[in-house]
């Protein structure tokens, strides 16, 4: 399970200001801290970038690449920003992401083909509603894969996100238990060992006590790891969650176990 | 997932001395601490009790019952001791346990029928060797269930223990990942929702750094909970493991989620 930092977010005022002023320093510092925390990849969550999308995303992508050769996830709904980032990225780059929403199929998915890169497909309805059970998620996975196949890209370029439900939703914890089954069943359903990713912060979004949120995160990560999740998108400054995830990797990987994991 | 205290062990010198002197105080104190720590049941691990088995097990069982009405697991290979405990137990009582070993089938399993109580069946070969993969474990489960059925007891009286492998065994972590699949597949294999139990301390037995052992325990508990494990036998004084297990219960149970779990 690769650990993708979700820390580089436009919702962080420091990052927002750095982007506004095209000041690389706070971004360098943030990325360095993510690398030190053990991140395996960096999600660049720029938001929609209504103003100067190309310039802003090029700045973000280049600034991150100055610090690290880790894989990048370009996390924006703005196709112009996305293409600008893709045009200058040297690191392994993943588009985050598309869904069955018409504008995503028309404007985002083709960029994966044009730049021959990986892309995350969300298990969401075309209106962005979240499916309510395993059966709905698996049906949507077939549709997402169908749309992906039309690009002609190799299967290994697809990464599916089953979309974790907040536990405080009416049936959120039941959905999140079903997502474990979705992850186990996707390879058989699609006929290949499709890669998967999940955004951990979704689990505890909304109101709730901070310590219990972190505890719940540390409970769900091992469940996801055991279900075969390939990439977890999380706050890599949650030190205990990172320790848990790395211990999970030592436990569930088909290698000889050693206590000396990093 | 019920949390069964494995703390009341004859290998603890305080408990050994209390049993030798028939002194209830250290046992009372230990059981009180287990209850305070959140135990849902108490395993009475008396060892084989070569001397005065009936007297010793009656003393242990009665002493524990003076403190708590929680379910008891009578954990001994000595049939005389076991029957003495069963004869005076008032709490819900579980025999821990039998396997395909001839002496267990002849001397232990019939006591479950005689006292109409639950019994743990271990997925071990008749020579007590540990099976090496999922397929072997499932085959043994069929044999264990076959022997159990001969007693005529209701299916709900059977609790299967898949026997966690120490991770430091050559393929221990691979076996422990397969055990998750065993737990998920047992109900379909046996045709009813068979109860299951696992001894968590097995996971990290042998040499290894203490902090990482605890961390690994906190990783494996959620995996077991998500796989549907009914009872975890563990050291209930591992506070963080207990917190993790209780958070898992809040997450995977098919109830409306609340942050207010105990």
C-alpha cells in the first residue's frame, strides 16, 4: 500500500498564499516534510484554479518537482490546469481523476490518453452522487472501466477509487465495510488486478472528537490494506496512522516478514 | 468482536502462587482489573494441573465467579480439571478447547455434550501441527465440524480457532493473511454462521521489539474484525489494542455509527 500525501492542499492558507504570490518556499517546505514523514507520492490539490490555471498549475508542479522525484497526483477538476501540469511533469504522474460525469468524460479522461498516464476513476454516479451499496459500486466500476477502455489505454493505467463514505452518514459505516468487499471483488469483476486508491480523510469528515477520528483512521487503514488497497491518500503528518500503515505493509505483503521495516 | 482476557494465566508467577496457596486475593484483583479494562469474558488458563486438578480448577472457577458474571473459558488440557470447573460454573462457560488429537476427541469433546456448553475447536492436525495454508485449514475445519456434529450439539455451540501463526515463522505473515480469508469463508463452507475466536498473542510470540509487537497487534485486530472474527483472546492490559478493538466494533457492526462507543 503506497502512502500518498494529501497535505498539499489549496485549502491550507499557507499553500493558498504561496500560490497567489508564486512563492515556492512554503511549498518546498511542505513537500520536504511530506517526504520526511514517509510519503510515497504527493497529491497536488490545487482546487479549480479559476484564475490563470495553466500558470498556477505549472508553478505548483515545477515547485514540487524541484524537491522530489516521487510520483505526483494532479488533483483538479480544471482541464486547462491539468493539461498544463501534465505538459511539464517529469515524475510519474497520475490524473486525479475522472468519473461518469459528462464533463469529466469529455475533458479529463482524454488527457490520460494524450499524455499516456495513469488516471483515477471514481465510483460515483454521473451526477456525482455516492452509490449506496456494494452492488451499485460494482455496477459503476463496470461503467467506469468501459469508459476507460474506450481511450485504448492499457489496463494498468486505471486506478479505481471506491469513495469512502463518512462514518457519520446514516449508513456510512456499513458502506465502508462493504467497500472492503468491493476492493476484494474488483479484480475478479474486471478480469485483471486493477489498482485501487482511497481517500482516508473522507472516513471521519464532519463533526467528531479528534482523538477518536485518528483512532478510527488507524482501524480502517489495516482493513483497507488487508482488502488489497494499492494506494492510501492521507494526511502523512498523522504519525501514528503512518506507523500503522507501514506495519500493515510489513504484515500483508507476500514477502518474508522482518521487524526491520522502515 | 468480544474481547476475551488472556491475562489469568498460570505462567504469571502471582497467579501460580495464588493457586498453590489457594489464596483468592491475587485472582480477585486480576479479574477486577480485567473487567475494568473492558474484558467481555475471562479465559482461565490453568495449565495442565498435574496435582489436585479438580480442587485447583474448582478453586479458580469459583474465585473468578465471586468477582464477575462474565463468560468463562476453561483453558486446560486436563479432562479431570475441566470437568471439575464445568461442574460448578454458573456463568456462561466455554471449553477451550479440542482438536483432532485423539485424546481431545475422546476426553474433552464429550464434556461439551455432557455439560451442554460451547467448545472451541482448533484448526490443527491430529499431531498438533499447524496447517500451512488456507486450503489445509478449511479441510481441517470440515473434519473438526464432523467430529463436533457426532456429539449432537447445536451448531451454535461450536467456536472455531484458525490458529494465528507467529509472524516470525518462515511464512507466518502469509499464513496470517490467509487466515483472514479462512474466517470469511468458514460460514459458506460449513453452511452456518459459525462463531470464531483467535489468540492474538500468537501473532507476535518469539523475539521482536516490544513496541512493534504492540503496533502489529493493533494492525491485525482490525483485519480480524473486518473478516468477521467473533472473539479475540488478548492481553486486555494492552490499552491501545483494546481501544483499537472497540473502535473496530463501532466501525464494522451493522448498527448506526456513533462516536460515543464505550
